[in-house]
C-alpha cells in the first residue's frame, strides 16, 4: 500500500524536474517590452517671441521620433500656443508658426504630412479670468496617434 502512495509522488516529481531540464527562460520569453506605438502627447517649448526650435526642444523631438521608428503614424495634432506678451494678432501668428515648425521637424524625419493637423490658440488662455498670467505658454502641444507596423 505504501508503494501506491509513493508512485504518484515520484511521477509528479519526475514531471516537475523534466520541465526544469529545459533550462531557464530568457528575458525576452519572460518580459515583453511595451510598444512605443499608441497614443501619446508631449510639449515642445520655445524661447520668448520665437518659433525656432531650441536645442532642448530639438532633443525632445529627436527622442520621440526615435522612439516611434517602428510605428505607423496615423494622426499628429500640433497646437501652437503663445504667452500674453504682444498683440492677439501677433500671438496667433506666432503660435501658428510654432505649430508649423514642429510639424516640419517631424516631416523632415519621414513622418507622413497628411497625418498632421495644425491648430493655433494664440494667447487664448494665457490670462485666467481673474487676471493671472499663465507661465510657460511658449510651447506647442503635440498629440500622436500611432500603431505598430
């Protein structure tokens, strides 16, 4: 009777050990890297009254462009913003040029031009209803929709 109890335990142990004989799984088998593709957003900052990319802004664009090399870019919305300095017309023009600068930078890296939607907010929202000036409005907001190829 004791042999009948030990036999199933030995069989289970043998099966468990045979699975271990295959060796440990590799990192790639255990961990799947998250895809860089999908919806994401980021901001690109500009110097006061400027529409040219600063070195840190260019680095931000480079970083995102490199991360999304294997992605199918389906839509990119770029919204240019401006601070409350200057006239509303000048701020609208500046925010349009900022959006165009960022889009051109991505297009220069091979992103599809038809995917871009450019908007400009000018200085709308730069001053709150209570008169507080919003800091760091010298930027574009970039929203990207993509999927793995």
